[in-house]
C-alpha cells in the first residue's frame, strides 16, 4: 500500500523556538496534503489543506502565521510551528491524497511535539 | 459535513466477532461511508468504505442499512491487535472533500 512518512517522529523543543515537521509521500504523488493535530485522548482535528504550488487553506481558528505550511513538491509538505509554546505540544499527523487515485488518502505515522 | 454518532467504547473477546455501529441520519446521496482506525500513538489506518452496498475486504466487512442512515463495521474475529479507536466518517464522493474525524469508538479486546 501507499506509504506516507513523517520526520521527525518525535521532537522536544524549547518555548519560543520553531520546529519543522516534514511529510513525504514515498511511492505516489500527492497534489493535496492535509495536516491534523491531536491532543491526548481526543480525536484528530484538521488544521489545514495544502495543494502543491499554492497557499494552504486553514481551518477556522488555526493561526496561519503560527503554523506555516509549505507544499513545494508533489511528494513533500512541511509544517513549521513558529514560536512554539507548551500549549502547542501535541501529536501532528499529515495525510496525503494520491494525485492519480484521487479518492485515496493515506496517513503518516505522526510526530509527537513537546514544547518545554 | 454530515455528522456521525458512534458509541464511546466497546469491548470484545479475542477471536469473537465485533460489530461497531455508526449512525448517520443526515447522510446525503453523494456521501461515502468511510471507516478508519487508529492504534495508540500511530496515524489513522484505512479500513473500508462503501456507498450503498455491503462491502468486504481482508480487514473487515461493512454493512450499510437500506436507508443508509446507519452502518456497521464488522470485524469477523477480533484479535488483540484490533484494539484501537475506530472512526466512522462521511465523505462526499467529490475529490475536494476532506476527512473530518469525530470522536470514534474505543474498541478494547480481551484475551
């Protein structure tokens, strides 16, 4: 099956610093990628949708200047959490939609971010 | 997005079948019914999806009510590795629509 990878799998950073998370589709091209956030014992919350070569579309209540999304190629999207604070500590999960099998959507393993 | 309702949690014995229900009374004619599951500390995994007819794959079966207002995910023989949160999601068959997750059902499997 199609594989989506994320890097790093877990990261600890200090408050006020920025962290970049990478999401890659390994064996397919993804015109569209999605970023989710999940707090402990809660469901996934969609943060934004990114399309290759264009600006991301953010869900209501998600700060676009804090969560910078770049989708520069058909296999890579990045999420940068800027000026991270402890409340940004969460499990971040990306998902990619196959450009050819356009209804198929695959999820990455997630990145655990801890801000101290 | 049309809403789904699932029980908060369910319990099953190993090697027995499990029926996970989902209500979606406001489903539209173009909504597919998707099931994903999430194991602890992992990303969601696709399980199955359907539109009107019942569906079977190697992981599970999906039984869809005739009026499409409810569906049931069937795991034929639960194993300990099936313990996860199961999400029932409605998604329009158009390519632009997102997967929006509800609370899901926590499935516990007892040995």
